[in-house]
C-alpha cells in the first residue's frame, strides 16, 4: 500500500476552486503516473463528437498540431542562422561545417518534414539541440533528434520536468515523463559557452521566468538571440506559474534581454515572427502595464473573476490577444503569479 501511494500524484487539489473549475476540473483526482496522458499526434474529438477542454483539443497544443499538418517555413536570417516555423515552437538552426546546432526541437509529428527542411539548409547532421525549457512544443522532437545523433542540452530544471509526470492546470493535462533517450544529457546550471560553426554561442539561465528552467541562446558573431518563450512577438505569452514561472520574473528576463542587445540584434521569439529589439521592448512594456493594472486591482481585494471582468488588458487585446492565449486567460496567468 505504501508503494502504491508513493506512486500516486495529486493533481488539481491545491488550487482555488475557481481555478480548478476554470481548468475544467470538477474533482480532485488521484492519478498514477502510468495514467499520464500521452500527447496525441492529431486533434481527436471523442466518439460522441465532444471536444474535451484541454491543451491538445482546445488549447495551444491543438493549435500546434493543426499547424503542423501544413508546410514548414524556413527563413534564413544572418551568419548561417535560419529559423524553421510550423512545428510547435520556432526551431533555430546554426549550420556549420561540422554540423548543426539547434535551439528547440519542435514536435515529433513533424519529424519527416523537419528532416527535409534541415537537409535543404545543408547535408550535415544535427550535433546539438538546446531546449529553451521543458514544454512539449519545444521538446517533443528530442527523441528523433537524439536518435539521429544529437546531444540534448538544457538547464537542470528542464531535465527534472521531462523526467517526471507533470500536470499543468492551465492545460488540463498531465504530460508523462519523456523516454530516457529524449532527456537532456548535457546540463547547464547558469551558463555555458559553445564554440561551434564559426560562432560563439552563449547559453544562459537567469532564474525563473516563463518556467524555472529557461535559457536564452545568444549567437555572438551573428548577433542573434533566441529567447524561447521568454518572448512572444505580438502575442500574449503563456506563463507556467506551477513550474516556477511568474509575471515579475518574466519581466526581469525581458529587461535583461533589452540590456544585453542592440537595435542591430535579431530577436527570435518562441512563437511569432522573427523580431527586433524594438519589438521586444514593446512586449516588455505591455507586460509591465498589464502587470501594474492587475496588481492594482488585486491590492483592492478583487477576486480573480472580478479582475477578469474589469478587462485590465483591454488596451492591448486587439494587437496581442489573437493567438493561443486569449485576454481573459492572460489576465488569470498574471494574477496567479502576483
Ligand atoms: Zn513554453
């Protein structure tokens, strides 16, 4: 019995009821890790035609699965750096004589399309894949990339999340631990420098932000920065409050990226088009204003539902609220982190 209980994880039970209901839970459930929900390879309604309210049916995962049914788009940037869009998060490629250095892995369902897109850049193999954080849309391609010979690199907390069943209330989904061959083996605590493909690549961690295991990747010679989900160019971001992320630390990271770069730096977001430092500043300023609006309402004692009803993001919704994180959802993510 003791072993049985040790193998149970409790999901949803430590959340306020409104939050639990919002995420689609009616009950606190005890779920053995073996029952963690395997990510699907396509969006599948139940036989009754009902679309369950979770990450892979109505949430961001469903959006990425549908997008992945279409063609991938490769955009060449600067200094042998390209970005491939259409397989979950943006995938960044530095191509050198000895092989390729990737930032993020995309999603596994795109494997054959990614192989074609990578071969079109150059015939060399993938040597390294850095995961900017643990989320599925950035790491699901790890398994096939590792099988092809790549070393998977990540901050230590990213390995922790990928090694255990992780429930995210906002996704109404429990991601299972990834298989051993898909886990990062080259681990970073604070920073590491790679000399690869003629560039100097800085992989750096400054504590929590979007999760507790974020890294940015700065290609020094090309002057290109890949920010993972620390930057969503033109869209409200997801913030993983349950796994160490929060709005104040998300703003801290944006401030650091602004300090570290110039108006010549190419800024690559986890989601959205390739951007500039001016666009990162606009994103940072949006985060700060929304945070301040919501913090003021929270200080007045307003509940999360009252704050959502007050529409504290209204001035930004036309521009930022049209992707996978809608205005009310973003308001709840910011409120929960304050
Ligand atoms: Zn993410």
